[in-house]
C-alpha cells in the first residue's frame, strides 16, 4: 500500500499545477486592478482639484462682469447728464441768438431814427439842443447795446468752446464704452469656454466613476472566486483520502496533508 501511495502523489500535484497557475495569474490581475484603481482615484482627485480651481475662476469672472456692468451703468448715467447739459446749452444759445436778432433790429431802428434826427437838425435849429440831448442818450444806449452785444458774443465763444469740450468728452466716453463692451464680450466667450471645459471634465469624471464601479464589481467577483477556490483547496487538503503534496518552482515542498 505504501508503494501505491508514493506513485499517486506526483500525479495529484501535477494535476493541480494548472489550478495553481490560474490562481497566481488571478492574484496578479487583482494586484494590477488595485494599482489601476489607485491611479484612477488619484486622477479623480486631480480632476476634482481642477474643477474647484475652475469654479473659483468662474466666480471671479462673474464678479468682474458685474463690476463692468456697474461701471457701464454709471458711464451711461454720466452720458445722459452730459446730453442734458448739452441740450440746455443749445437752448441758451438759441435764446441768445434770438436776443441778438432783436438787438440788431433795434439798432437798425435807432440808426433810422438818427437819420431822421439829423435831417430834422438841418431844418430845426431850435430843436437842435433837444435833439442833441436825445442823440447823446441814443448814442449812450447804442454804446451800451454794442457792449452787451460784445459780451453776448464772448459768452457764445465760451459756450461754443465748452460745447466742443463736452463733445470730446462724449466721444471719449463712447470709446471707453466700446472698449468695455468688447472686453465684456471677450469675458463672456471665456466664460462659455470654461463652462464647456467643466462639462467635458464632468463627463470624463462620470465615465471614470462608471469604470471604477465596473472595476469594483470585477474585484468583488474575483474575490468571491478566489474565496471559493481557497475554500475548495482547504476542503481538499482537509478531507482528501489520498495524500496531497504542493511544491514551488524549485521543487521544494510547501504544503502536504
């Protein structure tokens, strides 16, 4: 009986070699899967950090956009105020021009009266002193009107200069508004790009989570298979009727029942 048992031992171990190789290969695959799972978790953390940075940048851009909008509102109010001032100045210029026309007509009337007075002076010597006094008064009034006319002209020149300055300021404000609008459009485009990048990152993160779940399910199945195999081997060692010997690649006995 001892001879028969010695002949059966190598045969039993040789039959178990493919099972052991499969177990080793499964263990190596589990190690590789665990490493890949660790790598995917690290990539997921990196992606999460990048998403946090991108969200902060998006919040900053929204704040800058609100500041720009507030500046545009203030600039529009200032532009409306300048337009109102311009309209007031234009109305004042119209009134001044009308007054100048009236004064010119009055001047022409006074000149006509002076001609009539001069003719009357030729014919009416007695009335000369009276008419002379009237002429003096008329000349004074005429000089006053001329001075008023010059003052009005000077005021018109100043008003025109101020109007030109306001127009230049208006053009500057319009140029600044155009630049601000361009910058706002650029920021909106950058915001859309960031949103697209966030969407792509979220999709990639969802895909990685699905892959992670698949890997986890595969690990669970592999662990169940490994556990069943280990239980089977333990039962085989404990309850086998024939002797079982296990040796390594160097033919050293590692286990026997």
